């Protein structure tokens, strides 16, 4: 059938009804401090990788918690695991453990 | 005027100092803004217990409580400012306005669907459900998801209320915890613009909600709500920390309605010429003379001035009693 070059656009919108939150639930078990984040951005401000790449650990964390897993492995590979983010977090989130475990869960 | 926390506390302090006090209350019973609550933040003390303790203060022999009396007339007793006041047919040396607040009428935010879709409720209605320990969705089933929306009728140019109602943030956190206590499997989301946890132990309560109850917080204001065919509510917002639009359905949408000046506050403060911004009563200055007004013998206390918590109102009532006694000494 000729579609005259038209196709159906996919929405950018997050749909929490259909999102797969299973990995996010699993991460909560592995790193309980995962859910304490208040989105202040101290982690992404101090991030060594962020000064050289477009890596944003705060956004990756939120995308993961909303079940938006596409492209996150490539993002997480930009992290050098220096751990500065753990030092600055006002809520005591173990961000380094978060990154390692997010990577593991995404590769499963 | 008004048998709320500020009025009662002021009356009790004045009575203890030997003054004769008449408390006018327009409702049939005092403390209607406390007795409709289940528990109080931040320590989950029963609202009924606190109300009973406040009510006991009214039993002082120097206090006469007149319920069901909606004051219609307040005037100076004479041309001399020191002549005192007349309230309806009685004369007094001093008048204390403690006429309190009311909550924002959520129907004014039509896009949020209150009064249109059965799954949309105000925070007061949810409080009633928590009080009755019976939280149900619009088709009488146990809800699986509940969404709270902050700043309904506060910080909003469109409703004309630019101010922050200041206690809705912690109220939503408190209610989310209470819901999770009653129904542990419920998913609870709070949509906020800023979370203003300004009081002692409020920030800790927010943390407890995240840590122990798994309440989820999303930074973004819900722009609109619609009904689904099965009586639930579909909402649209932006997850502003991700910069992505977000939608979801929920059994219940709870609108955290802000505080507005009550009808009595508007009417009586206008009558006394002390009506300020948004219909709240205006004190002489907010720092050192916050219970005084430009008119001699007329005092103000509590949430008739601005949004206030129970604790603030009680302290302000006591402070007003002190201001009244000082004014009497200087007379």
C-alpha cells in the first residue's frame, strides 16, 4: 500500500500506565536509598563525566524510575565511577551503587 | 469573634487574667476546622484530642460562649476612640477578630475536573475518608493509585491568589502517609511545584514518606484532568526534572485546596475598615504589632490574617490576649 511518505509518530510523553516499572522496583531492593532523591542536581553538578560529555546522572536516575530505559546503557557507560556524586548528595543516596546496579539490571 | 484555636486561646488567657470574655461563634459548634480532621501533622496526634483540650479551656467561669451567633454589626461605641466597641447589642472594651479561613473552591479550577469527574476530590474530602477509615474510588472499590496535586488555588495568578497557603505541602505528605498506612499497596504520587517543608519535623516527614512509605514525588503541575470510561481520572503533567510530558490514570485525584479568607473575615474586616490583601484582615505591621490594628481596641489573631497552622493560631491567640491586656494597662 502506498503510504505517500506518511507514518505514525510516536509520542515523547511518558505513560505511567503502560511503562514497565519492574527494573525500577528491582533497583529499589538492591539500593534502598534510591527512592530518597529530591532532584536537587548536586550529583550532576559535581559529576566529572558531565564536564566532558552530556551525561546527566540526575536525569538518568529519573528516566530509570519512570521506566524509560531506552538508551540508558550508553548513557551510563559515560560514568567513570569516581564517586564524587555520593559525597555531595544531601539525601545520602548511594549514587555510585545506583549506577552499577542500573547497568546490571539493564544488561539482564 | 470566632471560636477557633486563636479565639479560644485568647479567651482562655484573658479569662485567666480576670477579664470577662464573650466568644461569638457563627457555627453551632466551635472548632469546626479542627474537628473535620483525622490526625494533625507532624506528629499524627488525633484532631479530636486536641479539639477536646482546646474546648476544655472554654469552661472558665469568666467565658461566655455564644454559638450560632453570626455577628452582624461592629461599631465604635462613641466618637472618642477610647470609648470601646458595640457588637450587635452589647458593649465591650476590646474586640478581637479571630474569624479564620475557608478553603479554596476547587470548582473554580475547571480544568482539574472537580465536581465534573467523580474521581476528583479535595484534600478536605480525603481527610473525611481517612477519618472514616474508608478510602474508595468512584465505583466503591479500593483504589490502586492516588495522585495528590499541590497549589490548587494558591500561587496562581488565574485564581487571583498569588500567595502560598504554606501548609498544603505538609498536609499532602501527611495524607499520603495516612493513605499508605490504611492501604499499603496503593501507589501514591504527589505532584508539586516546590515542596515547602518549613516547619519543625516537616522535612523529616517528607523524608519518611519517601523512605518508609515509598510515596513518589513528581515535580510538575498537573495541567488538566479528564474522566475515563471506568470512573478514573486521567491526568497530564510535565515531569519537569526530566523535561518530558507525562500522563497517567489514577483512581483518585486529590486537589490540595489552599486557604482563603472566610466570609466572616471578609465581611467583618470590611465593616471595621481593616480588610487587606485577598480579603484577609490586616494588622498594623507584620513584625512587632501583628495583633494590633489602626483602630484602638480592635485586635486581630489567627488565620483571618493569613494562612496559619493550628500551632501558629494558638500562639497568635495568646499573643493577642497579651496585646489586649497591655492596651488596657496603658489606657
